[in-house]
C-alpha cells in the first residue's frame, strides 16, 4: 500500500513539470514567430533601401521625377559637393 502512494506522488511531480515545459515550449514558439515576422518585415521594406542612398542620389531622383527645377538641382548639388 505504501508503494502505491509513492508512485502517486511521483506522478504528481511529473505532471507538474510537464505543464511547465509545455508553457515554456509555447512561449518559445510565440517568440520565434514574432522574431520571424520582424526579420521578414525589416529585410524587404522600402525604408531599408532608401536609407542606403546618398543625398546626391536622392537629389538626382527628385530632379528626374520633375519634383525640382534644374536651377534648384544645380544649387543643391553644389551645396552637397562643397
């Protein structure tokens, strides 16, 4: 009879640790998914491409799109190259 009681208490400890490990596994899965979403969104965004352009490249693009006139382009270009 004592043998049965000992097994019962060992079983209670085993299920307690199992629950804790299950919670830890779910936390790791959720953190992994969050990290994956952040990595995917930062790697392919337009903002990462724009930040690597120089000021002169941005100025040339604005002139090519017609956002600024030739005189303004030339003045800003001189300012940048000084």
